[in-house]
C-alpha cells in the first residue's frame, strides 16, 4: 500500500517535470494530497498463547479440572521422604513439585492468554506456563541425575524360569 503511494508520487512528479509550469504546480498539489496511513482500521490480530475451552471454563467441572491439573505436581510430593543423592537435589525436587502445582493453578485461572500488555496480569499469565515448564524440566533432570547414585542391584537380571508364575 505504501509502495503504491510512493510510485504514484514518483510518477506524478516525473510527469509534472515534463509538462508546463501550470500543470506541474497542479500535479505537485495532487502529490501532496496523497496520504499514506500506516495504521490500519481493522483490529490487530492477537497472538494467543493458550486458550481453554470456553464451555469447560464456565462449567461446574472447571474446579475439578483445576484439581486434576494440580494433582500431577502433587503426585511428585509422594517421594517427599525418598532418598536422593544429595540434599540439594532433594530440595530441588520438593520445590519443583510445589512450583509446578502453583504455576498450573495460576495458569488455569486465565481463560485466554494473549500476548498483549495489560500490566502485571500479562507478566503473570505469560510467566506461569514458562515457570511450569521450567519446574517440569528440573524434575525430569532430577530423574536422570538420580540414576548415577543407584544401587547396582537394580541392574540385576532375574531369570523368569525360577518362578512358578511363568507356568500360568
């Protein structure tokens, strides 16, 4: 759109240079009257980060859905008293479990997360999924890091033929 307006300006200015002085002054007035509006009248497209189903979000099942979303993080709290290789890893696991629960609860309170500045609400709505993913990555890293300190007995192979269950 802007390129077309500039071409119109150029063509009107070149045609005015080749014609008489009276026509050149009128074409300059016409070229000056061309207005390039870089803002559109149509609404800006929203960049939607997340959007919950509106029917589910407004239903009576939504609190139950929030509890199920939080239960995944709560499930990891079952290993509260398990043995970890270091105390730091133990506390990283516990903190990551609580953070995943809390960030999921906060994230589920926003029906639609849009990339648009609305103050502190924007920061909270956009950071809660990022914090949730970060806590999940910490827990995933802890799972693999804990394998370095396991007992060698977990790698033993058992012969199924020594048990009577295989006969069933």
